[in-house]
């Protein structure tokens, strides 16, 4: 009888200790990913509204952030906000690098042309009705050089100010 009572108490003790882990205990927040300690799955945020799950067998799936099992807990909300902030910062940095690269390409495209000659070429291109992206590219270079200011640019292009894109990307011109 004592053995039976002892066995029952032992089982009860083990069952009470084996209860399910809380969300904070089950998920580890490591750098740019969240790891499920029970399954080994990794959750990685790759864009604003989706999480990629990498399962232990190597398969991957994408789900919405609000469909994750840890969504809504205080710790995960804070973690997801920090990931979103890092992602936004990374996107802004990449955009800035792209703009600088475009400026550098444009600068090299017009490097051998003087300010006056470039302004003359722009006016001729505008009069001839050259492709608007090429005209904006020339105006952007003139603005960068300080020959034309951003307030004059819409008037020279004869378009409304909100249509101007000084970070335009154009295909290279084939020299004839």
C-alpha cells in the first residue's frame, strides 16, 4: 500500500512539473531570429508583415506575423518592434546607397561636359522632345552642380513639381 501511495505521489509530482512552458520560456530571442526550443523551428522576419519559419527538417514556410504562436506576448511584441525598426533602417540605408550609386553613374556620364554645355544640351533635348527620363537626368545633374536649383527645375521641364524625380535611373545611352 505504501508503495502504491508513493508511486501515485511520484506520478502526480512529475505531472505537475511537466506542465507546458510559457511563451517566454518556449521561444528564445537570438539576434535576428526566434527559436522554438521545443521543436527547433527558427522564425526569421524578412519583411514588415511576414515571418519565415525554417523547420528542423529544412523546409520553409512564410506566415503573417500575427499568425505566429508567440504573437501578442509582451516580450515578442517588443522584439518584433525592434526587428521592424532594424529592417526599416536597413531598407533606408540600401535606398540611400542606391541613390548615391545613381548619382555617381550620372556624374560619370556627364563628367566630360561643362556646365554651360550641359545646360545647352538640356535645352536642345527639351526643345526636341527627348525622352522625359533623359531630361530629368540632365536636370538632376545640373541641380547637383548648382547650375539649376530645385525650384527652377519644374519650370525648365514644364511639369508640375510633384512629378520631378531627381533620383531617376535611366538606361545607358548608346554612343553613336
